[in-house]
C-alpha cells in the first residue's frame, strides 16, 4: 500500500515586525516555525547609526554675525573675566640673533552727539624686536618697539625686489623731550636677493640706550607679511567697521552742496 500523502497546513502570516532582523541562510534539512511577539512588547535591536549633519547646521563662521548670547566662554565669546570682544593676535619670526613680532593695534573711535562713531586715530602695526640671549631664547624685557603707520605699511607694500626704505620716529616730537629718543627702521634686500633685512636702531638718551637689532626675513616670510598688511589696512583705517555698519533698511538720501561739476553728472 502506498504511504499516505503528506498534509499541508496553511496559516495566515503574522504582521511583520517594525524592524526585520538580519537574514541568515537556513539549512535545507532544518525548518522551524516562529511567531513574532506582539508589537507592544517587542524591542528594536540597536543598530549603528551614521552621523548626519543637520541641514541647518554650518561650520562656516560669519564674522558679521553677532556672538551667541552667552557668557560662559562659548564659541565666539571670550571666557569669563576677559574683555568683551577683545582678541589679540601676532605674527612672530624667530631667528638666531633676534625675534620679531608683528602685532596689530585697532583704531580709536569717539562717539558723536548723533550716537554714531568717528575714527579719532588710525590703528597701526607694532613691531617688537627682542634680542637673543641663547639658542631659541629671547629677552623680551629688552625689546625695542616701532609703530608702523598706515602710510608706512603702504610704503613696504610697494617695495620692489631691490628697493629699500627707511623710517624715522621721534616719540617726543613737539614736546620738551624732543630729540632725546631717536628710532630708525631700515628695510633693505639681503645680498642674495632672497629676502630682506629689518634693522631697528634706537638711541635713547633718557635711559642711556644705544642699540641696534636686525633680523633677516626670508622671501616666504615677507610674503606672509605683505598678505597680512594688505588685509589689515582697511581695519586699521576703520573702513571695515564702516562697511559692517551699513544697513540698507536704514539708508536715506545723501545730500551735499551742489557745485557745477557735480551737478553736471547728476541725472
């Protein structure tokens, strides 16, 4: 007698779980039937997630944007106890006999009766020369300083490969101590033509000092100086502050006394 035909039982498929587990191939000899637990009691397995930046987040820092309203030293604000908005920066060059630091100083503003501000004094770049006392050691207590004005910076920017320039300063000019302090800064090309010498000579009769400090500047270092000077000039003049304060919604017609040449070009 032939064996009885196998019986097949068809059951409705349970609803799929919210998150399907990983599929593993089964052996043809092993078949098992499993029923998914109720949805209310099921837990999704923890899966690794990929960090995705929010579309509203940006790593670009807009210098025109105001700092966040927080005083805990967060991004864009100084820590507690520091002056609000004060940032100090410098470009320093260290050589065997001396070190030279370039430190920008901001312009000075005065308030007007209208509530606006006016530039009272342009900023400058302070050059600080420190002599070396040992290998990679410099005595900043004996430093000599020289303030580069905007037009002096412009003179440095126009130097050709073989050009040189010289600046003379008397800090007490127009005062009773005039002539007692003499500072001369010379910038001239190196003999090989691949750099420049910055030489500062100071004669101070008030403290009996007669010193000369020079430092060689490579072509690459001078390129950094030139690029930095080109960037900082509008800030030293206060023009960057002016442009950042322009608000189109607050603009109004500007009127000036009309003259014949000006009126000719107006429409």
